[in-house]
C-alpha cells in the first residue's frame, strides 16, 4: 500500500505554508533521492494568463530552493499547448510564465519549455501498450534525470479532474503527443482560416499536404498518418484536430504517457488541493472553487496521490452551490463533486488503468503531517 503524506492549510507564527510544504516533502521521503548534479525537471502548469487558480510561484520557489540545497540542477518546465493561446509556443509560454510569477526574480532557476520553440522538439519513448506504442514527450522532460511534479488539483472538463497523472501525462506531451491523447483521427483543414503560408506543406513528413488551386492547404488522407505536425506548426488555427475520443480512452492514454515520463528515473509528486476550480488552468479565467481549500499532499506514487486527493474533495463540504446546482450545502458532503460538474467523465477509469499498467496503486495510507 502506497503512502500519501498530507498537511492542511492551518498555519501559525513561525510556520508558513511554504514551511509546511518543505516539511511535508521531507517527511514523504524526497531526501532519499540523490539529486546531486542531476537535471531535475519540476513539472508545473504556469497557468493561462487571466486564470488565477494556478499554483502560486512562492511554493515553486521553496521547492526549488530545497532542490538547490541538495545540489540538484532544477528547472521549471511545461510543454506547449495544442490549442492556440498564450502558451502555444515557447516565447509566449515563457512570457506567460514570467507574468504569473515564475521568473528568475521569484523562483531561482531557469524556465524551459519542454518541447521547444514551435512545439516540435520531443523524444519518442517506447511503450508498446494498448493505446500508445510510443509516447511523444517534450525533449527537456524526456532528457531530465529526475522528475518532480507540482500539481494543481482541480476539475477538468474532459477527464473529470486534473492531478498528477494529467500534469505529467498530458502536460509533458509534445503537441503531436497531445493530439494523440485527444484524438485518434486525422486532422482537418479549415480553408477559411488558411493563409496559404505553406508551413504545413513544408513540415509534413508524409507529403500529404499541398496547396490547391485556391492556394489553400489540402490533405491527402491516403498519405496522412495523423501525426499532427500540421496542427503543431499552423499558427492560424487552419489545421485542426478532430475531437472524437471518449473520455475513458483519453484517461487511458494519459496514464500511458505518464508512465513514459517517469519510466526508469526517480520521480516525486506534490499536489495542491486548493483553489479547486471546476475546469483546467488552461482556461483564461477560473470559476469559484468547488470546495474550501484542503491542503497539500505528496507521494512517490502518482496514482495513490490522485486517488487520495479525489477522496478528500469527495469527503469535503462544498462552497459552490451555483456551479453544482445543489441547494443545500449538506447535500454536498460525501458526494463525488467532479461527477456532478462533468457527468460524462469517469476519472476512476483512468486511475484503475494506471494501476493495471504498473504506474502506481489505488490503495493508500494517508499520513498526516502537522
């Protein structure tokens, strides 16, 4: 049975929340990892500008300071997004991270976007599993020696909730990897958005795209292998994925990608069960939290960690009657909140599959750290 260590949000003079974070990770055993001279990827979601529910940079700063004291070579990292936004290329992504406080003045380490300038720098990690034969992981994360994830635990419109598996699986995937996770179909071209720039033609390894008589990109589906490179390089939303995967299959693929990220390397995970917004931090806004702030949890086992966090949210009261559409606060005690918010999702299916492929255990012991 895996151990999940937990500390609540209560503080007192001389013991701040960053102090409690450091005590928590030490009690959870992070010091058993040999960090000396190791490239340590601190996988985090920097938050889409406009969203204020992401993890505060103060926590990242304390964890990085701890890693530096262990003579690690830490860097904050995330991979570019599949959709166009403020984090879809490395320049805008770094600017967004800096705006949200993840900059060298606040956090004493570099920010490296894992899959590079245009989201095409990745390593293919062999898996041979049911859904993904390989995983396309951002190069900086794939090449790291150690992975430490900092996860904002919140709701998610496609997977039920986003926690450790979502952060390291989906979050570490290159744009082509994200396309694989979201959709198993070949991309389409929206001719109205095509500017005839020809970048998709240039970067299509299968030579499946050409400009037609109207100077619009066109895909030859007999040649297209569905790699998603056109989606990765198109800056005008003309090349688009087809969102057709069931949420269960997406959760299964995320589990496989998460396994690829931590495969054959030390890893440790910290989840912040605070500002538990209904939707992902990828939105440029955040709705009110669905439960009061609960605390911080840490474990070597990302599956047990996600299950423990989900259970704590389920067992908590709620402060969001408007979103959950429940009139009485008492009705929200011991109710699976994520299922109420996103009824077409089944987060437990993904965790069960993650256990099946050896990523972790569903059974856990919760250890309170004061």
